[in-house]
């Protein structure tokens, strides 16, 4: 049994990650369009191009982590080594130098690329760390519950604190405000990563006699059919989730006409996410994790769709539905990440090769590809419907924002539910696998 202290320490790593991840989801598009002055179509394309680069860096990082051997373990050292670089590059990405035309696009492209590279380098080992803290399925759900409750706390800090801090530090100068806000957020994130490093311990190790090449790992990965299912689920899930989260600000500002209530709206969503994550472990104890996950996706899709029909003067209803969508969607998140650890055991049992870092890195790649598609679709849809930065929008643009915030994200959750019908690693199957691995000394 892991101590609560260690579970909290592990969760603080996701608090740190989410300070950046949620900032990118919620504010980077509007920062680029309304502060830097880059067109939404260009930003959308940049999001996608940079994320496609992860197709190379993610598996390489996973393979590197699997082969790392230090006195601190395989995965923990990266939290120590990369916390400060992650903080510095985060500040650079939200800095607006005195550039014009293509120069500012190039600066945005370079700094965003660096941000995603360092995010990969620290987040993949962090994610893999969750799979080596314990072998117990129930404890894995518990660990991921702590992780995502504390991770969403980082999101709440971002949602509630970003715009007030931008105003406080900038005094009307949004460029300066965003830069100093990220200085504050980054300092907090660095501290959280270091606490995570010092408070956790790796307990599940690669077999002593395992000697494989990078291509052997890729072959073993592809033979893991349950990994393929989780990867597709992650892709569809994050495409819809990020599309909705990215356009939430636009929805409140332009459709509801309540710019002053953006922080409240985003904060309610994060509170719903925290409460949803907190309920995941209790749900997993009572209901099959697979059936629960599918049902939660369908509930989230239904809430998205009915949000389309809410009149813009029904503000309370609109806010409540965003809270409920966040609650049910994020209740499923710890279940998904606990499944990743089960999938690693399944692959080890099926192929004889244990590739913790590779499995996490490849699933994370598809998750980040979903983030890329979600962000790209947000930019492209804004451009398609005729969005103009920081002015009164046309009725066509408002309708486009509404559709893109409600109906389109529902498709992502529906596809996730469809894909997960083929997932077979329930509690009984996982226990059989653990017994087989233990019997054969794997």
C-alpha cells in the first residue's frame, strides 16, 4: 500500500504539468490571436505542425527513459533535471518581443516547439513513473485519482488566476501581464516537480535479463492490441476536449457576451474536473472500469449537445452544464491512466518485453496529437466562420463558435465510447495476467 504522502507527492507533478498544459489549452490561442496578433488559421496550423513533430520525439523519449539507469531510478531523475528548463521555456512562450510580420510568427513557432519538446521530455517520464509505483490495480486507480485531483488543482490555479494576474502585472498591457503571469506560474511549477521527485519511489523494475533494441520495442508495442485501443481513445478524447476547452473563452466572451465572467466560467469547469476526478476511485470500486468509462463518455457527449440549445440569456444553465461536462468527463480520466499501467502488464505477459516508458510515451503522443487537432480545429473553425479578434462578431461567427464549442466536441466522446467497446482488460483479466507473470518470474 502506498502512503497518502507519496500519492500526494506524485500528484504534485501533475499540478506542475497542468499549470502549463491547461494554460496552453485555455489561453495560448487567444494570446496568439488577441495579444501577439497572429491570425487564427496560422496558429491552428502551427499547433498541428509542432504536434506532428512529437511522432518522433515521444517514442524516442520513451525508449530513452526505459534505458535510463541512475541511483534515483529510471523516471524520477528527469523531474530533477528538467524542472528549471521547463519553467524558463514556458516564460519564453508567453513573451511578446518587439517583432513584426513573419518574425513574430517565427518566434511563436520556435518557442512553442521548444515548449512542447521540454514538455515531452519531462511529462513522459513523469507519466511512466505512475506505472512503477505499485502493481496493485486498485492502488493504480488511487494513484491516478490523486494525480488528477491535484493536476486539476493546477488547472484551477490557471483558470482562476491567469486573467486576474495578467491584469495585475500588466495594468492594461496584456503582453507584459502574460509574461509576468507565466513567471509566477513557472516558479510554482518548478517547486511542484521537485517535491514530486523527492517524495516518490520506483518499485516495479525492468527484468534484469531484458536486452532489446528500439525496433524490438516498437515491434512489441505494435503486438499489444490493447495499447492500440487506448491510443485511439486518447486521440479522439483530447481532440474534442481541447476544442471545447480552447473555445470556452470565445463562447463566454462573444456568444454569452459576458467577458467579465470568463474567469468564473473557467474556474467552475476546473472545480467540476477536480470533483469528478475525486469520485473516480469510488466509482471503480463499484462498477466495471470499462463500462463506467464508456458511460461517462456518452454522458459528456449528451451534455455537450444539449448545451447548443441553451439560450444565451440562460447564463446559469450554461455555466451549470459546463460544470457538469467537466465533472463527468474528468471522472473518467483516472480510469484511463490506470488502464495504461494494466496495458503495460498485458504487453509484458503477451510479448515477454516490459516497455513502460514506450507504452506511456506512445499513448501520450496520441493524446498530444489530439491536443494538436483540437487546437488546430479551433483556429481553423474560427477562421472559417469569419472570427475577427477583439471586435463584435457577426451572427455567423457567433453561431460557428457555438457549434464548435458544443456539438463538434461531442463527436470526440462518442468515438471514444465506440473504440473502448473492444477493450478487454477488466479486473479479472488483469489479475490473471499478474498471476501468470508472478508464476513465471517475469
